[in-house]
C-alpha cells in the first residue's frame, strides 16, 4: 500500500508539473504578445518620501499587466517568467522608456526609480539601453535611479561592478533593493557604488513589535549615514511603522501609509475599466 501511495504521489506530482509547465508557457506566450503591442501593460508609480520634510524625492516604477485570459498578473509572477524566457530585455526596455517619458511630465522634478533584474544586468547591454532611452526621452541622467538586488551582484561580480560604476559616472543613481534578505553582505554596500539602500519591508513590518528588528533598522541606517548612503524603509504601512523608522534614523520611506502605487492620469480610465471586469484589482 505504501508503494502504491508512493506511485500515486509521483503521478500527481508529475501531473502538476505538467500543468505548471503549461501554465508557464501560456503565460509566456501572453506576455510576449503584450510586450509587442504594449496592450494592457502599465507602469504604476509609488512615491518615496523624505521622513523629515515629507517631500517626494523619487517615484518607483512598478509594472502592472492585465492579461485578457488571466486577469491581473502580479510582477512577482511575470518577471521571473520574463527572465527565464529571454523577454527580460524587451521588458526592461519597455519600463525604462515609459518611466523616463512619464518622469519628464512631473512638475516636481522627482527622480524615477526603475527595477532592473539580475538577469538583465548580466547581459551587459544596460548601459547602452539607458543612454539611448535618456537621449530619446530628454530626461537628465541625474533624474533616473535604478534599483538592483544583491542577486545581481553575486553572479559575475567584477563585470557587474564595472557596469554599475560606468552608469554611476553618467549621473544615474543606484539603489540596493530589498536589503536584509537573501545574500545581504556589508561588503556590497561599500564596494559597489550605491547612493541608496532600501531596507526590506520585512524588517520594517516587525520593527514596531520586535526590538531586534528595530535594532537592525537602526544599524543599517547608521551604516548608511556614516558612508553617505541614503537609507529608505520599504513597506511602511502604518503610522507606528513610520514613527519607528523615523526614530531609527531612516532618511526616506515608501509604503501604503503615504501612498499606494498608482497609474498616471492618462492610464486611469483604462485601469478602472479593467478593474471593473477583473476579480482582483491592480494594487
Ligand atoms: P520591489 O522592487 O521591492 O517593490 C516594492 C514592492 O512592495 C511593490 O510590489 C510595492 O507595490 C510593494 N509595496 C509598496 N508599499 C508597500 C507596503 O506598504 N506594504 C506592502 N505589503 N507592500 C508594499 P509589486 O509592485 O507587487 O512588485 C513586486 C516586485 O516585482 C518588486 O519588488 C520588484 O522586484 C518586481 N518588479 C515590479 N516591477 C518591475 C519592473 O518593472 N522590472 C523588474 N525587473 N522588476 C519589477
Ligand atoms: Mg524596487
Ligand atoms: Mg524592494
Ligand atoms: Mg522586492
């Protein structure tokens, strides 16, 4: 009986693998089509705010996708698919172009922060892509910020480092995203040319109830301060979070307590219409 159960378990596993593969291929197919036409692909923006002055220093570009077949698909689902299927370069191009164009219209002159996946950084084509996009949009390099995670730094370290130093030399700002998760290392902070460290939301969330988390936030903020690197608390959802991260010395913050990611005015009607026909609204 145990053997039969084992066989059954294997069969179920194999079936679900096949199902997952089919889902993935369908998703990939849909995403490829969307990237060609640009249909129902949006870039939402979420403000990043100075904790003392409340002024907006930057807005993070966050991709949103409504698939006719699948409804709203989270970037945590479709970004990995894009990375694995060779679509990431086209996707980065799309977001960069939109982000620079949209930022040109912002009267407050805030920077725009664009997420760059580790897979894109490894290709070695980012510098040219950014230079071309800045030129065609007219956005000054100093108004663009890219966000990279530490996963991007471990692969081909010296090449990625060179690429980032070259970008930094053109005036583009560089932020280390999701700090405190995964491969976090202090050496990354001082060996790579970061202007900004974004402390992962998981630390922020627990900092109000757990002194050890608050201590970590304080320590990262201190290190940033001493090295001249701006620290940003991510995922600041409540007034209590905000008070804590302010007390622990974070210079900037980003989170639902201030604003959720939102579409630009020219996309609002389309997004409302899609939300009305979808089960899950885009957040
Ligand atoms: P991320 O770069 O760390 O972006 C921050 C995420 O936290 C966003 O999720 C944002 O909506 C969410 N967030 C903001 N404030 C709060 C808050 O107060 N509480 C909570 N619980 N969450 C908050 P989102 O938009 O779902 O994006 C998820 C991830 O997908 C991003 O994490 C980023 O890694 C990736 N991503 C999104 N857009 C792009 C893109 O255009 N290119 C690439 N390569 N990756 C992207
Ligand atoms: Mg980010
Ligand atoms: Mg982050
Ligand atoms: Mg993240």
